[in-house]
């Protein structure tokens, strides 16, 4: 009788241990599945935000690149006008001949500096031409007209870039994009403030 009871107790304990072991295994499996789902979820969120950040950043970069090109065009135009004036005997100052720090992918601050330098040179050259009307020619008129084309494009390019930069900056302000942007070293972008000094001078005359 004692042997039967002992065997019964032993079997009951074995069943309890087995049941506990099964429960533990199930919990670990459930935890593993939950962890896997969580990792996949975090990965999807990360990739989605990273793709959006990259897309918005590239739009701003491309728009900024257009501004770079237009500033290069202003410098190229200046360097074609100067020889014409020098051949006519007009003295050109060293400041007017100074070359800007041009490069692809310029920061908005560098773009503004170069643009202001080029615009000041443009106005100075136009003043020299006004003071020396005999130098006027068809080729010079074409180069002066080119400035108007550049300014028209630049105003549009500045608006496009500023909108793209605003969208990018707004997106990386919010969680979790802010953490991802910080991790990827994606910093907020400054605005390019286009001011047409020609208009300013017209209103002050």
C-alpha cells in the first residue's frame, strides 16, 4: 500500500514538473515570438523613417545644387564682361576680380556669401558701363541680359530649396525621425534668403 502511494506521489510530482517545464517552454517560445515581432516592427519603422529622411534630404540637396549652378553662372558672366571692359581701357578693381569660394554642395551660408559677392560685382560692372556708354555693344548687352535670366531662375530655385529645407527640418523634429536623423548625422538645413539688390536700388533711387 505504501509503495502504491509512493508511486502515486512520484508520478504526480513528475507530472507537475513536466507541466511546469512545458509552461516555461511555452512562455519562452511566446517571448521569443514577441521579441521577433518587436524587432521586425522596430526595423520597419526605422527603414520607413530613414527612407523618408533620405528622400527629403535629397530633394533639398538637389534644389541647393541648382542654386550652386546659378552662382557659378553669375561668376562666369562676370569673368566674360571684365575682359571686354579692360579692352576698352576701363580699369577694373581687384575686388571685382576676386573669385568666390565656389564648390558643389555649398552650404546655404556659403551660397549667400558668394551670391552677395557676385551681385555686388554685377552692380559695380553695370555702374562702370553706365559711366562709359561708348563701351556698349551687342555682346555686352547679351551678357547683361544673362544676369536677368539668372536672377529669374535664382528666385524660383531659392523658393524651391527653402520649401524642401522646411519640409526636411519639420520631419526630423518629430519622434522617431529625430533620433534616426541624429544617428545618421542629418542636421537641419538653413534657408537661402534671396534678396535682389537691383530692386532695392531701384526703390531707393
